[in-house]
C-alpha cells in the first residue's frame, strides 16, 4: 500500500525547482499556473532568494505548484494519481496538494485557494510579531506542560519526538530561556504562528474564497491533519482544510492511521525530505522515498510498481477551462473523438479551442454558451469511451 505525501511550509529552499524545468511540459505548466496563483512561479522556484520565498503569500502557492508538477511528471497527469496510489496526505498547506492529488479539487482550484490562503495568513501574521519553534526530544508531557506554562500552542504534533510551538516572539523567547528537560529547540524560518489562534482572521477569508468551490469526493484515501482520519466526503475535507488554518496539525495521527492501514511505502513530493524523515522514525519497516529532483523519478516509479494496489479507471472525468474568457459551446456534441474541440474560450476576438485528450461521451455540460469562465473552471463532464 503506497501513500503519496506533500510537505508543508518551511520545506522550500532557493532554486529547488530549477532541475524540474528540464522535464518536458513543466515550464509550460508552471507558466499557466502562475496566472492562476498570481505569482511568477518559475522565478520564485529558481532564482528567488530565501527571504523572498519565506514570504507566506509566496511560499504556499509555490509548494502546492511544486508538488503538482512533480505528480504530473511521476504519474503522467495529476488526475491519474488515484489510479496508482492507495492514499494521499499533506502537512499543513500540503493538504491542498493532497486534495488535488485525490481528485477533491482540480489543480487550478487548489492554486486559487492556496493563493487566498497564503495572502490571508500573511496578513494575519502581520498583526502581531509571531513565530514557531521546533522542539526535538524530551518527554511529550514535559514539552506540553512547558508550552502551556508559556502560553504557546502545540501547532504541529509531528510525531517521532517532534512538536512545533507557535506564539508571539516574546513567548517563544521566554520558552527558549526555560526549555523542557532533555529537549532541543530549533527556531523555524516561517513568517508567523500558523495553526494557532493568531490565524483566526485567515479562516474567515478562506471560507469566503471557497464559497463557490464544489469539491468532488476523494478517489483514493485522503487523510486529514485534524485527527488523521480518512475523509470520504470532498465537502467535509474542504471544511476541515479551512478550519485547520487556526488549529494544530496532527501529523502524528496521520502516521498512526498509515500504520493502521498497513501502508508499506510512502513517496514525498518536492521539496521533499521532512516527511520521509518523520516516517523513517515513526513507521519502521515502511519504504520511503524523497523525490527531490527529476533524477529520483525512476526510483519513484519503481516503488509505485512494487507497492501500488490497482484501482479501477474512473467512470468519468472533467474537462476544465485552460484560461479565462467566454465559453463558446458547440451546438451539438454528444460524442467527441480524441483531439476534438469541446468548445472554445473566447478572449477578445480570438476563439481558443478546448480539446479532449481522449475519445469521450458528453454526460453533462457544466458551462453554457456565453458564460464567463475562469482558468480551471469545469466545462463538461465526460465518460471515457471504452
């Protein structure tokens, strides 16, 4: 049983996407998604310095985009991920990546939401000077008691002897001067106290931003940071994902669920390393692989082949708008050949055809002729021709 993992904020490093631009289609995909995210993802992933990508409004969309382009390269297409993995889990903002991998959100929906999430959390973090500190080792009871004594929140319960505290800089300084026994402290390079009450304003903003999203139910097991549970409803997962912004991440519970499910292998998407490191300590006997560069793809495919459980092909798929504009719907189209246009997106006076990558039958039109559409908006539900 194979589970795919998506890391959270703090995993990014300057230039980590540079080698990925040599993979066919990655630069083009990142360029398209830059319009959705409102950021130059190529520049931030290659030439931006550490301070630039530390910015929450930059780091979060960058991390989600990185995970999705790597999944594209590994599985052929993000939508095909549920066919070859038995589950998906993301740490913090990685939950948005996992939601797209599981089919709950389209990549474009995930990027639009992470754009709003990142900017709202950055704004919330600017109200009070806050931060986070990782606590390594020490007895859990002693660590939690020390956090409570200093008014800090255990924002990430990561398992494997690691807890991350969030709070004001004054609280963190007092904690550093009075640490729990046998524990090592490591301040983190993040811009705020995420997953604490300091993020409450961001929850309201993200809930508004998600009001028009219609999530699909997961097509593979999808684990929640709230309690490690496998969530079977796309709407429930979206609601959990929103509330999680100001609630602690229970990655320890996610790993406990993986153990209960009998997971035999995990693959972490870039910028990888943190989550497989935790898995090595908390999930003995489970094979792990950190996909850091395209050079790791061959090993990842071999691991997939060795551990995945076959999943039936989906009965239907969505065709989404590749750009914003006005939808031009064909007059009559019930059966579409591979490469045939299922309408077009009109931008100014130009009609840009939207073609189907497989032979299909139209199940339901989700956009009408003349409707304004945004990038990633579903246009039609299709049954793949047998």
